[in-house]
C-alpha cells in the first residue's frame, strides 16, 4: 500500500513524500521514500517489494542497515576472537580504534560503497597516515566485510574494488647463516637450542606456530604446522639435522606423550620474558645486532631452500604464504642464487655443525 504524506522543511515549506507499507511474516514493515520521489517511482518500488515477496527475497530490503561499528562488534565476537592470532587482533584493534571507527564506524553497511571507501582512504592520506597503515586498515575492512557478504548482510564487498597503496619493504631481510645458527644453539640449554633449530631449519613463525607444536605433529619426514593466522595447516619437510635435534630432545625429556606440547605451555607474556632472558644475551654473545628478532631465523630457512634450488612455489608452500609474497620478500636472495652452486640444506647444516662443534643435548 502506498501513502502520500505531507512534511515541512526547516523553513516551514510543505512538501510530500510517499510511504510504502507491506507485511512480512505477520509483521508490518514500511519505507518512506526520499523527498522528490514521484508517484510512478513509488509504484515501481511497491512492485519490486511484491516481486521480492513472491520469490522469498524480501528480507534483502533490510540488509545492511546496521552500522559498521555494530557489525564490527559482532564480527569480533563471532569470527576474529575465535580465529585470528593474538598479534593480529592487537594490530587490528589499533587500526580500528585509531583510523577506521572515528571516520566511518557510524556509516551503515549499505552506505559503504566503493566511493565511500575511496574517500576514507583519501582522508587517511591527507591526515599523513603512512602507506603500510592505510594498507592494513583497508585489509582489515575487506576481511571484515567479506564476512558481511558471507553472512548475507550485504551483496558485495565494496573494499575489493578500491586500490590499496603499494607497500614496499624498506630494507632487505637479514639472513643468519647456519654457522651463526649453530653458534647460537651451542650457547643455549636443550629446550631453547631445539626451539632455535625449529625456527631456523623449518621456518616456523615463533610465537604463533613453533610454540604450538605437539609431538604428534612430528612425522618421519614432515612436520605438521598449524597457522592460527590463516587457520590452515601445512607440512614442512623435516630436514635430517632437525629430526635428530627433536628426537634427542624428546629422549632427554623422558619421552612425553604425543599430545604434549614440544616446548611446554607458553602464556601471553612468555615470549617477551624469553626474549629478555635468552635471546638478547645470545645475540650479544654471537655478535648479532640487538634489532635481530627470532623471526629472522625464518629467513634463514628460506635461504636454505633457495640455495638448494627450490622454486618460488616450493619455498612459499614450505613457508606458508603466497608465492608473490615469497618473491617480493626474498627477491635479492633469488637474484644471488647461482644454479650451478646448489647446496642441499642438510649438507650446509651438517657442515656448519662439523665446523663449529655440535652441542650435546
């Protein structure tokens, strides 16, 4: 049913609007059409409502009315908090609180058009926000609105159509050679030395992957790795020296059951304490700069794969990220690789241990 109603603007001038009413599951719904809508347009809208009602798609008229801020709370509770790593949650919370919510949190989902997202990006640029932060904010928005599409709140993801700033790596990654890795291991106790082996010779992310390993993840030829960030598992080839390190550590630990975590239980503050108690002193002892992080050992594994002739695809599968990211991150390592100088990773590690003297567990 269409109703014509009179309204007055702020100056007191009268004008008319059309209101369309309909019923859904015994409940009356209505929509007041914008000022200037003609009777023909109101009738067209009513016919659209009737068509949607016959096809069972009438609820789509109400989709996207909630604000982005309201949806973000739901997304955080139902999806992010249950599926994303703590480090990702902290980074996303910062981007949301500082840049996204103050600017577009009050917009409804249906108001988030590609044009609105483009204006949001331009506002960030005018405010002097750096390209990496803008990229992260847009990536968060796109991931969030992907769930909105999946949950049928909106039909399309508006962020997908918006160009994101190109973020270039400011400096090349630092590769720690096996000789230095072995020098680090030689100065550590059994648990810490084995953790270093896992980071440098399997390329695991320290605090989201390595410390989550259980003995059941250790196979004969592979190491099963679960990545909380992507919620996917991958298999990493188990190099002989690393297999020996893990086997010796399990024997020294009294043969713990398969479900037991290899490196024990790590609370939220344990990585920081380990960095202060173990990592900083050993960096100083082997002469590495204080800015070196445990994550750097992941680059060491990548360099081992490249040095033995591994392709970008093979390296990306082992490292657990996209081939494009692998090529971008390790472009200079691939460039320096000489096909005639291939050296198997196991051979390089064993040579480093023979040269430096492998520590006994």
